[in-house]
C-alpha cells in the first residue's frame, strides 16, 4: 500500500492485488471459507496454495501459482521498481 497511487501502472496492480481482499473468519471446524466470487476470480476448484506474505497469506489455485513460478523463471531476475533495496 506504500506505493504511489499517482502512477497508473502501480494503481492497476494495487487494484488487482488489494481490491479483491476480504477479511474472513474461521468456521467452527477451523476452516477458512473463501467466497464464491473470490474462488471464481482466482480459478480455485479444489487444491490451493497458501503463500505467506508477512502479516497475511494469499490463497492461489495450484495452476495459477505454478504459472507465477514459471514467470519468475523466465524473467530477468530483477525486482520491480521500488523494491531494489527490499530485504526480509
């Protein structure tokens, strides 16, 4: 959320990545119930990947997550602008 909202490309990515975020509670069995809208948007059917992001996690369809990893393999290895000095 710390990236500029004045850059159209950054705003597009923030809209896509954060715009669909939902806060959810665990059900009585300790499960996270993902809304039908988010399941449709994410292409989630049965199996998912839970990807840690610091204070939260993302839920990905297995196929979409594997595509993300393949995209990283095809890239030049450079982080996007603004993340040059990022460290965990």
